[in-house]
């Protein structure tokens, strides 16, 4: 994603997004999905856990917590951001 915007676009964080099992309507009950539609809810959930762990962590402070907790990943920062989001 970061490489799509040559004028400075980058990814903030990375989250699991390839072949992820998720809920689906009956009768299937689950499905396997990939892409940002799968990774984004994962990152949002991790952000919610950080916000719950520290009620003062909002806006820039929350982003700082997410960056501090992220696991570094190989690759260009524009492609992997601060790294893999991790729960507190």
C-alpha cells in the first residue's frame, strides 16, 4: 500500500490480513478472508484494547502506545509502518 503513493504515503501499522478465519452467516459460520477488510478490524480491536488499558490514551497518545507496542517487521517503513500491532 505504501508504495502506491509516491509523494510520501505510508502504512501506519501492519496487522494479520492473509487467510484469516472470520465469522460468516449460517450455514457456513466462518469464512477465510484476506486484505485490508480483514486487517483493519484486527488493528482497530488492538487499538481498543490499548484505549481500555489506559483511559488517558486518546489521539496522539494512543498512537504512541500502538507504536511502542508494535513488533518490528522486515521491509520498508512505508510498507510495514511501525510494525505488527500487538495487544497490551
